[in-house]
C-alpha cells in the first residue's frame, strides 16, 4: 500500500492534521486522515467522533451513522455522540428513529425541560 499525505506521520501528527482540516471546514480531507487513524486506534473515541462529524458535515450521512452507532454501542452515555446520531438520523428523514437518541442526549446533558 502506498503512503499518501493523509497517512503520513505519527498518530499524533495525523490527529493534528485532521483537526486542522476540520477547523478549515475541509471535512472530506479530515475524513481521509481520520479514516486511517480510526482503523489504527479503533478503541479511541476522539478520532472516531471527529470522523463522524467530518462525515456529517460532508453529507456522508450513512458513514456518520455507522461511526456514531459504534461509539454509542461502546459507551451508551456518550452524550454528544447520542445527539449527533439523532441529528444524523433526522437529516436522513428518519425522525421517529432519531427522537429517542435526542431525548437521551438531552437527559444526559441535564436538559430536562425539553423532555
């Protein structure tokens, strides 16, 4: 396999590169970096969550959903991943499926007024 710019460097360097792309709103480039990083360190939530966010912002909603489901399966009380999963499902027009995730995210955040 040929190494590309997106694959080059230590995991920490690739994490910083991905964050720079994400902050610059180049979500597709961030996802390219993060995809390899998540494959290398699948147990880490941070890179997987940023990958999901990159997919979400680049309208790769099925991919975002897949990554978010992995996170909430591993950590059911990960509030931001729950919220993002709900928003991702809503954006796909799957409102009934999204509602429980959004309600749980609100409860986890301590926002009981919206329940």
